[in-house]
C-alpha cells in the first residue's frame, strides 16, 4: 500500500488571547498547514517549509516539546493511501496570511471555535493536546 509521510503544525498567535490558524483545503476539509516530507528533510523542516509555502507567514517559531502524530487512510484514484502526519506547535507574530493555490480560505479562531471548525476528529484531538500543552506551559 502507498504511504505518505507528512508534517505540519498547529500555528498560533497571541494577542489578547490565543488564535489558531486553520486552512480550508481544496477537497473541502479544514485542517492545519501540512504537507509531504521531501528528500533530505526532517519533519520539523517540512513543517516550517509547508507553513511558509502555504501561508507565507514569516517569524515562525517552533515551540519545543510538543509533537503529535496521527494517521489515516484515504483513497486517491481508486488506490488506498496510508498517511502519517506529525504535527508540531508553531508561534507566529504575523497576522497576514497569503494562501497558495492549495487552499481556498483561512481563518484565525480561538480554541473553542477552532475545535468546532476542524473537520476531522484526529485534528480536533491534536488541537486539544496543543491547547493543554500551552496552558500547562503558562501560555494562557
Ligand atoms: P497535503 O498533501 O498538503 O497534506 P492533501 O489535500 O493532498 O494535502 P490531505 O489533507 O491528507 O492531503 O487530504 C487527502 C484526503 O484525506 C482528503 O480526502 C481528505 O478529506 C482526507 N483527510 C485529510 N485529513 C484527514 C484526517 N485527519 N483524517 C481522515 N481523513 C483525512
């Protein structure tokens, strides 16, 4: 079976409260920035590259100590693909997002609204863990 190894990040910014960045993928779902690992890259490098390519955000800082791996199956051209995605936690100080052709829309949402907006359960669980991590670290 074909396998895809991807990496991405729960991207957030702090103003009065913490806001998370969600992207609306061409296929319809709402998720975090992510993409497939390329040759010669480690997963953190992939996550940073994908954030830059997909959102054009600068000033991205990976927060040490958070990592959450999910996996799922999907079908492409009739073939089942097994996909693993490792998510990191990334802070930005930039508000302005400029999307690539891969996404239709983006939104910055607080935790409760982001949980509702995310399409998939494993993405909601990733956000919950990231939120708990930030709170435990005194992030709120
Ligand atoms: P990228 O390569 O940038 O990650 P993509 O659109 O090629 O983007 P996915 O976001 O993985 O790849 O979407 C591929 C298929 O998997 C879509 O049909 C999507 O609905 C489904 N999918 C995406 N995320 C999940 C998930 N967390 N759980 C289950 N299915 C998912």
